[in-house]
C-alpha cells in the first residue's frame, strides 16, 4: 500500500499529504478505533484492517463473495479516511491542527468531513490504485459505517454553504477535506464571506476578524454534537440539523457584519460630505463624492480633504 498517500493527493487535488512514510500497528486497547493518523504523520492500523487487506491481495483476481468484498471495501475505506486526515494545504501540515483538534466543534467537523469525503472519493481512489482488478466488484458494494453521528452534519453543512456560494456540496466537502482540521471552518467561512457583499464593505485590515466571527457562528452547532453517540439513533437523527444550523448561524454573522459595515460606510459618506462642505462649501462635496472610489481628487492626485476620514478628528 505504498501508494496510499499519493493516490489520496491525486484524487482530492490536495497540495500534499503529511504522511511521513511510516505505517505502524495500532496499540492494543484502543477500543473501537481501527486506525489513527498520528500528529507526526504516521498511520497506525489495527490488526484486522491490515489482515483484511493482506487477504484481498492474496486472493488477487479471484472472485469474492459480496460479504468479503464489503469487508475489503470497509478496510480500504479506513485507509482512505486516514489518508484524507493527512491532506494539507501549502505551508501547513496535519500536525499543525493538533491543538485545534481538542475543541469539540473542530474534531466533529474534521471527522464528519473526512468520512463524508471518503464516501464520495472511495470509488475514484480504488481506480487510482487499480484495486478493482485485484478484487473485482469492489466498487459495486457499500460499506460506510464510521462516524454516523457527524457525517450527516458535515454533508448538510457543505450542501447549505454550497447553495449560498454556487458550488456543489461535494465540492465544498472536497475543499474542506484538503485542509487540516484547524482550517476547515475558516475555509467554509471564507467561501460565504467572498460570495457576500462583505469584500466591498470591509476594510482589508478588518477582514480576518470578520471571518473569525463567521467561524464562531458556524462552530456552535458542531460543538453541541461533539459528544453525540454513534450508537444512539436519536443522535444520528439530530446530526443533519446541526449542519443546517451551522450554515444559518454563519450566515447570520454575515448579515450582521453587512449591516454594521454598511452603516459605517454611510456614516463615512456623511462625514466626508460634512467635512468637505465645511472646508470648501456645498459644491465641493459633490465632486469629492464622485471621486470616492479611487480616493483621489479630480486631477488624479490626492486632494486636500481626501485623507480626513482616515485620521481622528482633532480639535485645537
Ligand atoms: Zn478520523
């Protein structure tokens, strides 16, 4: 399985994988955990996952029963899931998210997106690794049983954000999957920010704070599902609701920010007109306004009044 990380990068279009080329057996006593993408970039697989895949290769090319194919697909899904965790954007790594992952909302979105994206991408991953030849029928079975308490939330969240920004939900999931856990909410928040009026209203130096506010709105519903139980049918039924709420809460912040910066801009215009009137009389106010977009006077140079709104008004 040397190509496991390369194939995950190829399928997802990620910048790189943080895999450090180490595969280790998962320590005994890890409960229901079947694999781990360690913060140092190693992957640990539980014995049954490795054994199932070894068996698949040993029986290469020979037909398998549907129940066996399901087991192979399930084990392969674990491999892709861990490799999706390791995907990272340029200048970042999987390990950089270790602190952020302690936050319930972050880990819930991380696992939800990683597993949801695994479900979307597994057939392409199988093709990329040429595994349908090894186990014919591998793409005709389904085996998706991990994180049922987070996957619906992630899917609904991605679809709802996608509708706002004119992207397919699967594409939103892909964009979240290729960045580490610390960046996932920010990528979603930046999508809705960019598709709103905010880029025209918010001064560049306030952009990051505005996006942080959208992130905070989106996180709350995911924080509430962090301790959901994968074996509780009620929790599983409530999961999609959290995704819808996260989208709405994020957008509520967009609305509030738009109202704030709109009012701020109106105030600035009023102040500008008032200051110009004071300095140059009523007719100057109109010409100042016309040139507001460029911030320059009629002759293309900075006019005397142009900087007045950038500085505190001093009285002497
Ligand atoms: Zn995981």
